[in-house]
C-alpha cells in the first residue's frame, strides 16, 4: 500500500511466507474452480483437493468459503500505511493516497480476470455480499484507530465510528458500482477517489 512499493510478503519471515503461500494456493484453486463451474457448485472439499491441502487446512485459513473470495493480503497493512502518512494530513487525503496506491499494487499483482471475478461475486452471490458487509467492521475498526490518533478522541466515540464506517461504506459502494457496470468505464481506482471526494465535499 501507500508510500512503500513493497508487497506485504517482502516484510514477512519464513513461517509467514509459508502461510501466505498456502493461502495463495487455496485462493487460486478457488478462483479456478469458480471460473470453471460456478460459485455454488464449488465445494470446500474440491478446493482443498485442488490446492493439495486438507479441508481442515482450508477452514483454518478461511472460516467460510465466502472469506476465500473476499480476503486479500493488503488489508493487514492498511493501518501501518495510514499511520505512515503525515500527521497533519487530513484523513481523507491519507486514505486517498493509501487506497489509490494499494489498488495499483493489487492490480499489478493480481490477474485482472480474478479481480473482475471477485467483484462480480460480491454483487451476484448473496452469501458473498452478506459476508462482505460483516467484514466491513474490521476495516472500520482500523480507520477508527487511526482517526482516534489523529484527533485525540477515543476510537469508540460515536462520531469517530460514524465517520470511519462512512469511509468504509463509500469505498464499498465504489466497488459495487464498478462491478454492477461490468467493470467498464472509470476503473476502481478512479471510482474510489470519487467516492472519497463525495464523502469529503458532499453532493
């Protein structure tokens, strides 16, 4: 993400790299199977066999099948990269920089077909969409902590929580909009910036 061009795995130790390799194998097997036979027809047992791991290993890394689709390796660095931004920079400007850069890294490292599949599933599969709504709280908590540090307020304050979830909601809607329009027109980076601009300046 943000200021550093390094990918997350560049800073991981051997054990963490092995875990990342397993997670990646599971995700790649999942995407391949879904492309071949659809989301509903793809089972965890099939995913495990294709990734050459046990079903229990799949569940150890991903609690649900939906999590395989939604989880990526850039979320864990969001908090660190936001904190690396200048303290006097507005949160929206920091987010604009971090999100734009992280999306560029994601597009550079992920097969475009997989990116389109992931976002399409968020729109088309109710279970994936529902799980995505649940996962919003994790990103929202990250933004809450950073916002609390910037403002000197408690991360649990209502205003901090409302603002943080408004940010997360804006970015989610940008993703949904992109998927609903068949990933045509403005790309996700541009739409995400537009969403943050709307949050900052209103209609």
